[in-house]
C-alpha cells in the first residue's frame, strides 16, 4: 500500500512539474501582461528623465521624448558643461550642441556627433525602455524552451532571444520572476561567453500605464565589473 501511494505521489509530482512548463512565447505574453497590461507601448508618447552615473566620471542627465505613432525621438543630454541635443523626426535628423542649432563640422567631429549616433540613441532607448514589449518586433526569435536558472541566489524563468542577422548578432537572456513574471535582469553575449554585459533591474516607475524599471545597473559578464547605473527620475 505504501509503495503504491509513493508511486502515485511521484507520478502526480511529475505531472504537476510537466503541467507547469511554459513555452517561450507564453512566458513573453505573461511578462508583457505584467509590464503593459493595457497594451500602451505601441502608442507610447511620453518623456523619460534619466540620470546616468559612471565611476570616476560626471553624471549625465538626459531628457528623452519618444512618440512612437509620429516616429519622433528627442534626447537632450547634459554632462559637465556640455549639452547635446538629437532630434529624429521620421527620417529627418537634427543636432544641437550647447544651444548651437548648426554646429560646425569641427565641433561635430571633436564631440563625435552624427545622425548615425542620433539613430543609435533612438534605437537604444526605445529598445531598453520598451522591453519586454519590444520582443514582439519583427526579426526577433523567441526560443521555445524556457530554462529555470539561479542568478545571484535567486531563481528565475529565463527566456533566450536571438535576432535575424539584419537586426542584430547578440544573444540575449531575459530573467523573469517566476511568480509575477516581472522582468528583473537581462543579459547579452556577443561572440564568446566572456563577452557582453548583464543588467540588474530594481524598483519600478509607472509611465503611461507601463511598469518600467526605475534603476538599471550594468556589469560585465566576464568579471562582474561595474559599469554604471541608469535611474529614471520623475
């Protein structure tokens, strides 16, 4: 009798474990439901104020305006005595430096200002603050198998993401709280396992109905070396 009960419990436990498995797309949907329950990201129009702190460097304060329906992006970043402004309005790009709306070629070269950099910032901020919703974009490959991993002593459901070659070459891993499906870490690798970085997310700000990470702390994968922290400031 005891043996039969033990076998039943073992089978029942295995069934529960199997029934609780989740696919990559299912995990992503649950994470989006947590962060953007009303589907507001696709029509996002708002302003983000971000302070970046980096060891042994002056802080950088950025005012970022994103208007997805109108394909508009603007960032004004101040570090020390210099202020840079980038505007991308559909395909039109504008650059300003310390209030000068038409900086010379010498200034552009000296401070590495370009429309390529403007679009880089546009893609960077739209991607990171649009996560995990941005993982629905075309060219994103959601791997079906979800792994359970521990990171710094805490258990997570981990989603692996790769991209079509025309979109990006890095491999990303997104770590979600197994109870709430909140995104708490993301990590990317380049060509080798020692490359890339991981980003620890903490606290939240609700902006336009979307739960966004308030604090993002960046570290190297290879040695846990600290890079800096971005903080959303209201």
